[in-house]
């Protein structure tokens, strides 16, 4: 039984989905429609850049969704692989919106608009230069929680629990500096992430307030495939619950490690990553090396998937 996973921010690159755009007219139509909905040339930003514009959160989020959705449509139309037979759909942060749209819980236009506002709201929630994120390697969430408990003055939080040996922390810049010093003293590897806001933590409160109105004013339907929530790591399909958890998601930890483990325990023996990059595939391999995984982000990947 397979489950489909959709990537989040950080997987973007200039030219993503270009093969599909060049080979299928209906993908050009999808890209053109996105330009019309967003009232910007998001297609040009994706295909040509510049990178600094693509990397702006309000562009990155709808761009990654557009690419993931386009690849999903190619899978549906060009292969005999019935993607809707998946046990679960799941996405990392903004990828949860890709999952919901591909599962027909929300439509294409709605998803683009929500992500445009979500990106802007999250970017503006904390003044530029006052917050950030760091990836911490070789430490699990419980071990990092202990560090935070021993240093209660720190405005720092676990944003992503990705694998047993990789978490991401969000916080105020001054707190992150102190955290980095503590990590250095313990010989723990860490990496500053190229973001200008501290996502998935209580510092996103202003974004939550803005997104509450937008999400509550959007009509959600029961998805065709159950979604794994980032907030609970459990399956959901009730539209009211989906809305509630999407609002919570903005300030909550992305429980990716638990999500993958739960999907495996519930019968998933193969994951298909649909969207740009291979970040999620790498995380899944670290969680369970025995599990089968396919990435689908170019034409060769499509052929490999159908040949399996």
C-alpha cells in the first residue's frame, strides 16, 4: 500500500517542472491559470527566476504547490498508476495544502490564494531580522526539549521534528545565538537556514490571526484520500477538523517523523514524493531504510514509477 507525500519550503529551484511545462500543453494551461489567479507571473518566476524572488515566502509557497499539483496531474493523465488508490496523502508544512488540493478537499484557485496570503502573513508576523531558524543534526526532539527546559529564558521552539537525528528550531535571533553557543559547547552540529522568519512557533501569532479568517471563509470538502495532519501526525478527513488543524499548524511543530512512522504502522510500505526536490525522500530513508520510496519530479521518474 502506498502513500503520497508533498514537499514544503526549501525544495524550490529555478526551472522546476520545466520538462512537464515543455511537454504537456495542459501543464502550460495550469501555469497560465496560476498567473491569472495570483495576478503575478509566477510561471516566469518558477521557470526563469531570479532566485531571490522565488525564495520570497509569498512566492515560494504558491510556486511549490503549483509544481506539485502539476506533477500530480501528469501522473493522473499520463500513467496507469492510480494515484487515488493511495492509503494517505501527507505534506510537509505548505505541502499539506498540496495534499488537500490533490485529494480534492479544496480547489486549485482556493489553494493558490490561501498560500499567497499564508506566505505573506508568515513573512510579516515577525519584523525582518528579528527571527530565524536553525537545523540541528544528531539530536532528537526530547534531547533538545531538555536543553530548552534548562534555559527557560530562551524564546526558541522546535518547529520541525523531521527524523530522529534532525530537528529544526525557530526563535528570536538573540535566543538562537545562545542556542548555537550551547550546541557548539556540546559539539552538536547545526546549520542556519536561509529564512527571515521563525516559522511553526508561537512567534507566528499574527499570522494565525490573519489566516484564521481566510481558512474559516474557505469551503473545505471531505478529501478523496485521508490526510495526515502535521499537527497530530494522525489521519483526518472531516472538513471542520481540517480547518481547525490548519490554523493550529501555523504555530505548531511539524510532526513529520511521527507522521511517517504512523503511516508505516497503518500499512504504508511505499512512499511517492510528488513535487520538486528529494528532501522528503531523504527524511523517510533516515526514518526507515527498508521502506520503498520514489521521487517524481521529471519525465524519467514518471517512467520509473510506471515500470515498477
